[in-house]
């Protein structure tokens, strides 16, 4: 068998009878997903084991490591979430101090909680009047190391959900000078590093561990992701052990097979697919040059705002200077034009593109935006609004760590009356899943008002047990 897919195909066509899991027995005739069932297996002879890979899976992971230029790569079947938990657990011992970019995904905070880590926050620059996270800089990392010399490493997200990339090479040099470990959450950047048209991947820029969601920006099944080990600074056996803790003991061979096929496709066709995507994006930017009110964040715009690098495959359509919100724009695009966006925020919409997009999709989006734009009005009066930094508690208003807050007794109170109380829960907009309120931090009046405004706009608030956000758990 030359690959996982070949093996599964041969098995589906062959006459080996399955007296083993899964219970569907590869025998679901007439079912709509019949082919998938026929190839869905558990660990059987010749098919290797994700937790102790020696054969087909090892071979597929090695192909991935060669493609990205990693020392070793590990397939993830529980998304980047499993990779982030593993990376933090393997890299840092319990109760270590780490620098954490404040705009990280909730999975990083959960990793912090599990290992009882103490966080020193790295606050990204805010751009576009405080509504978009910018890059984090080497200077900021250096300053935090000087202030907290016991720090054992840095965890940051690059690119972030919006395609904003941070200077990983510069940051990694600083982290390594201090003997630390750099973990980069590249969940939104599995497609980076394959063409000059897009930024480079952190894998080749000095990060020690890099986590990518293959399912987000490359052609691979939902839940599939990859963890790259890029240096000798983290023990690979610890990684393998923690993967055994955070991942299912029954990994899907269909998932692993799509990861292998994704790697093979990128390897084989990268020189055609990425330039083609770039061409579609450039054409889209030309087609939308006539927009009067809506604004599309392009590389030039990003550069002018001090962003280190911007991944143009993320189309950020700003409604900031218009009379509608990002959510209203996304709703119109869906209901009238049948175009579904990746994310809608207060002041922008994110359209995610990939090498599997069709030219027709870009054309439809451009036409829809031009039409909507004609009916919009200019609105510059946003001065009274809060930026994202109102959620950024400073050291003095963080009386305890996330894990300390987790242990303390809590009470449930009305969210509107939680001012000056210490939160016992996370609260975030999903997407992007960046915690706005973190356990162990004081809740302010501005935060309460801003959450109320998000609710009014119909944005999805998650994290707290009462998902109506009428109540919140606070420390007693
Ligand atoms: C920055 C970031 N990291 C990690 C994740 C988790 O990825 P996954 O859904 O693959 O577990 C997400 C999910 O949206 C994310 O936005």
C-alpha cells in the first residue's frame, strides 16, 4: 500500500470481513455516505496507529513534515485545539510563567488553565480605531521578558483570524536569547509558505512549535489539523504523550486520509494553485475599486497601519464608515445574494478564500458588494464607541490567575450587576473565540455595556454557562 487512501480503497473493494469496530461494519448499502462508510475503519492490521505511528501514518506525517519544513509533524484529529493543549502542556512545566498574546483563541486559555500557567499578556496593536487586532512586536516581547525574567516562553497567534501576521523571526530570536520556547498558533495559516504571494509560515521562521488547522484554509476534512515540531527545544516524546491524552483513542482514518491527500495535493500543485488564488484576489480587489463606503483591507492598507504582514486570502470588508454593522452586511449578503461569510463582527465582515475557490465566487461577491454599497450612507460618527481594549485588564486589575479563579467558590449573579466583581467564567464572541472576559479578572461597567451592545447586534456570545448572558458566575 503506497498511501492511507490506497489502503482504504483496497480494503473497501476487497473481501476481508470486519469482526471489529466500527459498528456500521462498512456495510451501509444505499446510504447517502455509503462510500465513506466503506472506507471508515479502526486500527486494524497494516493500517498503523496514530498514537504509535510506524507505517502508513508515519509515512503520511513525514510527507507533511517535508512539505512544511518541520523536524517532525503530528496529525491532529481533534482540530488545532488538541495541538494547542498539547503544545502548552509539553513545552511548559506546571505553574510556569509565560507570555500570552491577549488575542489568543480560547483553546490557549484552556491550556493555561490545565497546566496552571501564570500569564503575562502581550497586547497586540489595535488598528482601524481599535476594532481590529494588529501584529505583536519583538519590542513588546523584549519588554515583557525584561519585566518578568522567570518567563519560560511565548504563545501567540499568527496569522490571526483576520490574516494579520506578526514578525515571528524577530520574536523567535528574542525568545531563544532568553532560553524560552516560542509556540505559534497558525490555525489560520496552514496555506502559508507555499508562494511568494502569501506570507511565510512560522515553521521556517524560528518558532519551536506551530499548530495549523488544515481544515480551515486547505482542502481537508473539518477537525483535521497538524502540529509541527520545528526544533530540539521541546521533547518529542512529551508531545506524543500529551497527544495521547488530548486526542481520541479512535482517530478517524477518513480524517487522516484527507490530511494525507491534502499534503499530496499541495506538494503536487502548489505552483499552480496559489498563484491562481492570488490572481482571483487581485482581480476581486480591482473589481471592487469603485466601492464608496465599504472598504476592503488590502496589503497597502495593512502596511499603512503598521501591520507586519497581511495574508490577503482573508477579505476583510469594513463597514466602519457606513451606516450598517458587519452583522447587517453579512445578513444581506446571505439573504439577498446567497453568499455566506466566515465571520461578521461589529464593524467588518470576513470572507475566507482558499485554493479551492472558484472565480465565479469572487465575481458574485464583488457584484453584491458594489450593489449594497450604492444604498449605503457615510457615517463617521463612531467616536463614542469602545475599542477592543476595553476588555484588556492590566496587571493591577487581575487579582488572580485563571486556575486560581477556577478553584474558588462562585455565585451566579445578574450580568448587569456584575461591575467590580471578579469573573469566574470566560466570555467571548464566537467566532473568533478570543476571550473578552477571563476568569480571575475584574468586570467593568464598559465591558457590561459593550456586551449588551454585541447582544443587541445579534452577535453570538459564548463561554458562560448562561448563554443568554443574563447571569454570570463571579467569585464569591
Ligand atoms: C486562532 C485559532 N486557534 C485555534 C482554533 C481552534 O481550531 P480548531 O477548530 O481546529 O480546533 C481556532 C478556531 O477557530 C482559532 O481561531
